[in-house]
C-alpha cells in the first residue's frame, strides 16, 4: 500500500529548477533512502513534501490525501514528521521538555496551549520518557539540551520528531557530523524504532554504509531528476548512479 505518492513534482527558484518532474511512491513499512550528489535537490524535495516549501508543480499525496503546499504543522497533525540537517532543539529547555514539546506538535490544542496545561504536560512528559528511552537519553532528561554532546543532540532531534507519533518519519541526513561509533549507534536506534513501532521512514543520507544497512529501497536524484530506484544492491551497481554519484563523490564506506 502506498503511504506517500509523489507525482511529477517540480520546484523552481526563479530560473533554477531544483526538483524536476520527480515521481515515486513510498510504501507502508518502507525504509526508503534518498541519495545523490550535493546539489541534487534532495533537501528541496524533502522541504516540498513536508510543507516547508510549496511545489511549483505536481502533487504530494499522503495516506490518499493531497497535501501539496499544506503547511508543515498540518502535515505533522496528519502523521508526517521530519528532522532537519541541523539538530532542531530548544537549547535552554531540558531534554524532557524538548521531547514533551514534540508530543504536542501533533495535538489540536497547539504547542504552547497544550504545554501550559498541567493535564497535557503530565501526559506529554510520560510519553516523552518512553521516546527518550528508545534513544538512550532518559538519564540525561533533566539536563538542558545545550549540555548534551553533539551526537546526543542529533538523537534528541530525531526523538522530538518521533514523539509526535508519526506514521511517516522523514530524516534529513541523520548521521551527518557523527563519528563512526555514533553513526552506528543511531542506525541501531532507528532499526529498533522501525521494528518496535512500525514507522515508515524516508532518509536523505550520504553515508552509504548507513543507507545499505537500513534501507530496503533507494531513490537516486541527480540535478533534480530521478535517475534510478530499486534495492540498495541494484542502485549501487547501476551505471547511471556510479557515473553521477558513487564514482565522483567521496562516499563514506
């Protein structure tokens, strides 16, 4: 069953076409990787799908509903959540407060209205502790987010997105800037989340070991155009992908 349908999607910035007539589906239960060289349009595509940017043309359907151009807060409430390349946290708030705010992002009460309500706050913090446990952050719950290490802040950013109970979680370069041990640890957490919660995931990532280890399908962009899709093994052996990306980019093994 298709959870996310991307049809003839285009995004232009003046005369520059960043995403050009891209079409693909994300099926329920997928862990789909989106790869390609720098400037291929991956993050722009993410931004259009998640409502950060409006499409210039084309359609985005999520769970059968047209969400093209809908603002990000509406897509979160419908069950689509995302992370960003930089860890998006509230540095002066505690770790538990950060995660609790994530639980309220999908609430119709609104972020601040819900958080200031004692009833919602207690429920949100209880839910947040369960999410922090998945990411090994419960012992750090009382710390301010800025006191976490970089790797922990990256994990907290993903935990905040997961706290909204998404059906589809979109991850924008989740292991960027992490050392090999941290990258392997986060990949292990994502694998556990996938297994225990059954969340469908889409991931932009340059770290090919992470892509090969997590993804069951891969889509490849080059200059805003989809040039290949298939299993990881099929994609890395595709001559077009080797020419456009793997043979030219310094891909981490």
